[in-house]
C-alpha cells in the first residue's frame, strides 16, 4: 500500500528484506531495521500475505478502539510494544530513510533514494520508466 503522494525513482524490491512479513516506511529511522524505536509512517507498507500479517492487520484495526483519536501510524507506534503484537510473531522491518525517504528526515544523499514521500497532495504517484534505467 502507498499514499498517492509518493514518487518512485528506482525499483524498490532489491532493498526489501526477503524474510520480513511487513516492511514500513519511517519518519525517524534509528539505523536498525528491526528496532521498534523507529517511528513508522503508514504512507508506504510492503506486506506478505500470510497468517501473521492477517493477524497483525486485524490486531492493528481492533487497536484503534483502544487509542481513540490517534492516526493509524500512531496506533502502530503504540501497539508495536504490546505483548499481543509480539505473540503474533510478525517479522516487522522499518525501511531505511536513506532509500525510502520523505521530508520528515531529510537526507543529503538523494542519489540513493528509491522514493520520496511528500506529505501533501501536491505530488501524485509516479513510477520510474524502466526501473533502474535512469
């Protein structure tokens, strides 16, 4: 899933962890993909369809009632430490903002970027012509 304000510059698939069930963009990245202290950004999520991701999405959806008034990514930021979340066994990875960046964490090395997530509707989703050819 992705928001409509994401621009793709390169093929993102080589950057994905093949063992992860769910990978999500970040607003703040600690440098460790498994670190739950990373701050998720639900604007881009890459998920495998399996029992763990199905259970996770059900849990995430139900958890909104326990956190009224919070945005979905803020709910995720709360529940990622819950024992119920841990019990699901989801292999969660946070995407490196060097490659999957936005304007929340500006990087000087734009030539590494796979995508950019602008936080307004000014941009529309664009796919790089012939991924990796530019």
